[in-house]
């Protein structure tokens, strides 16, 4: 029986977390002539849960002069983000602008927006994904629906939008 990503045990999900979306981001950045450099942790050999949230949730890439957090969403069309990750990204955003790059792998759509706009879209969960509003049974999380993200007036999704973004990064 085929299980969705969210139905798999944590240890199986951990081996795949972020890989597909981050690979897609690198392809996108290369195609758009926007060289990127990996920045965040990539499954280090230390117990990540012991690290402070600010370190644990370092944005994934440096693109020009901004940081980029890469996220993916699947068939449920919903991005879930832990509250402590939102807090950490907000801290990073103070030091260097953070953009959220999101890939909907179900329909291969891509959108980019500033963290400030993304954070405004986040809603606390009280029942859709998990009735207890917890991620992995222990951490509160917020959600953003794909259509709310992709259709937002500040979501960059076209070549012209990305050219404008490139202009702001130099």
C-alpha cells in the first residue's frame, strides 16, 4: 500500500525532508541564472533537536544578498510550519531578508514571497491536519494553503516577477 509523505513514520520522512524541494529550487535558480549557495543544516551528525531553534532552522540557501527558505507542499495543497521555525525565520529576517520559495510538486508550480508576507498568510491550526493542532504530536504549527500563497498579490511566479526579484538581490 502506498502511503503519502505525511502518513510515513518520522524516521522515513526525515530521510527525505526537503530533498525534492531543495533540488527543484537549485534547478529553478540555475534556470533563472540566479546562482545559489547552500546555507542551512543538511542532516548534521549531531542531534539537531538539541540545537537552539535559531540554529536548527537556518534558512536553506543564500541567493544574491537574501536568504531563502525552501518549502514544498504535496497533494493536500497545504504547507505546515512549526511555530518555532516561524520564530527562527523571523529572527533571520531581521538580520538578512528572508524569502520563502515554495514548490507545489503535485502540479509543479513555484512561487516566491518575502517572509513578512508569508508570515501574514500563516494561520494557527485547530483541526484540519491534526485535531490537536500539533506537528509530530509535540509541536504547534501553522499552515498556508497553496492557493492562498500562489494567488497572493505579492507572490512572485512569472519570469518578469523573478527578474524584478533578481534586481532587488544585487
